[in-house]
C-alpha cells in the first residue's frame, strides 16, 4: 500500500515542479516583454539622433535610442533623482517583476492569520511614478486582510506633482479601498529619522513596515519582508549589517551556524539593521524607536544597534568583527 502511494506521489510531484517552473518562466517573459515594448516605443517614435551626452554615466548604462528631446529629459531626470525616472514614467504601475526569490522560499506556506500591517513610505521630492508604483505593488502583493493602511510621509517636498497629482492618485485608491492610503506632511524638512518616526506614530497596525518610497515589494513580501529594487534587478550576496569605529554602517557576515544551514530562506541575526525595517509597532515604541536627532543617512540604524544590541550577547563577537 505504501509503495503504491509513493509511486503515485512522484508523478504528481513532477507535474507540480513543471507547473511551478512554467509559471516562473511566464512571469520572467512577461517582464522582459514589458520592458522591451516600452524601449522599442522609444526607438519607433524617435528619429536617429546624435548622442548629446556621450560621457554621461546614465547613458553608458542605458543605451536605448532616444530623440534629442527625450535624451535631454532623461538626463535631466537622472540628474534630479539619481535613477531612471524617464523610464519609470513610461512603465505600467502594475508591471510584472521577475521572481528573484530563492527556490526554497517559493514553496513555503505561511499562516493565514498573521498580524495586521501598516506600511510607511517616506520621501522627499521623489519621482511621482516611483512612489505610485511602490503603492501599487504594496496593494497588489499584500494580502488584503493583512494590509491595514499605507502611510505616506512627505518630508516637505517641493515638487508640484507631489502636491497635486499625488492627491488625485490617493483619492482614486481610497475610493476603491476607503481609508487605505493616508498622508502625513511635514511643514519643514526634518530628515530621515524624524520622517520614519512620524510614520510610526501615525500607524495603527500590529506590525509596521518602514520603507523608502523608491522600492517595489515582491511576491509574499509581507510574509517574509523581502524587498526588491526598482527597475534593475541585481542579485547581491546576503549580509548582516554592522558598523566600524567611525560608526559608518557596513555589511558583515552572519554567524557561521547560519551558513552551515545552507538555506538562505532562514532568518539570520544581525548586530544592526538598515533604515528600512519591519517591526512590531508596540515593541518599537518600547525600545525608544529611532533617534530623531540623527539627521545623517545611516546614523539612525547604527544608533539603534548600539542602544539595543548591547543586551544581546550572541551579537558581541559580530560587533567586534565589524569594528576590526
């Protein structure tokens, strides 16, 4: 009886594996098609033009044929935002992402009854389409019963479209999902730490995810808190976060026992965290949240690590390693 069950199990397993592989391939093909179509549209609508910015770092990376007007727009937007906002403005807000998850993460099942989640997006004069795509990805890739709210924290932006078109976009979402997207605005620029604190104060979910606005969340990100960058998907080794004697944040290795598992889907301990984090909302308040006086990028997470981690003996060797 057992042998017959095992024999019948393998064909089913094989079919499931093939189905999963085909699903991933379809998603990858769809993503590439969307990018190719957008970039092809540039070429179709652009007459051959001379390269206006041959020494531009941006155009050394992005070699699509553009008209002279589009080259100027793309370069200006790159200088303003530091990323390809020109391409962002052309891409669909709900475009498909390549599935970059480790294969051991893909088949995992998670409890249905997880804590509710408040997502905080902080920004200062980001490209409108980038923020819109972040919001769209959160709504589309977060279970509706878990997503309590999306809180936008505007640290005194001056871009006009973030005052007009953003409100139009929010209204359209809230008409479909009443009260889902909320806006917190600063009357003066207060910096990263204070913006994150403002978002945390406005949150009401059991768990709060404090993120930058220039991100897109991935499939099952809520269950595993995984993020992926916008547009260019680059694989990086997995590291913990530490800091050196000058208190600059830096990447460090995990404890050896984490590597011995040979399973990157497992969580790992870290002496510090990035400025973006997912944390129990009440616990974050108990440990003092972030230091609002830390105005320099990276200072807030190092300060949090020093203030909280000294009680965690397991991390002491890792801190010493990071300080060498």
